[in-house]
């Protein structure tokens, strides 16, 4: 079974971290990635740029209209994700609980089963 583990970020929570805490967060992700590689459960991981760098695309009267992002007027945003392949939902939750973000108030870790996928992802 495949699961997406989404990392949701509140910029205020990130800003409240010390430089040392931010470094520990980064190294924690590095360890987590290596553990997933070692167990064979990592399909891919991606970190996303700040939403201020995004654009929103809509089609109006048959023409694309591009506006500066983000789309949602919310303080939290999707910062990245892990795509894992593991035996069941309980294992996906166990993995999500090991992500350093899960221990920091204001950062969220969401587990969602992938119900459709097309194409092959290269490692």
C-alpha cells in the first residue's frame, strides 16, 4: 500500500524555532530518509518552495489566467511530502510519528492513502 505523508507548516511556528532547533529538524529528516531507504519503504520525498513563489492557474474564456499564489488564504501550507510504500495504514502512521515535525506544535503531519497512481517514479 502507498501512503502520502504530507508536511504542513505554519510559518509562525517555524519562525519561533531557534537556529539549533531548525538544524535538528533538518538532520532529523535526513535520518528519517535514510531509515526509509534502508527499510525499502521510501518511494520519494519532495520539499516544496515557499507558497509566495507559487502561481495559481485558472482558465477563463478559454485562456489561462495566472496570478501570484498561494491559492488558499490560510496561514498553514504544504511544505513537502513523503511517498512511502508499506504494509498497512498502521505502519504509515508509525512512520509519520517518527518525522521530527510531528513533535513541534504548529507543524502537522498528515497520512493519506494513495488510491490511484499512474506512471513509474524513478528513485
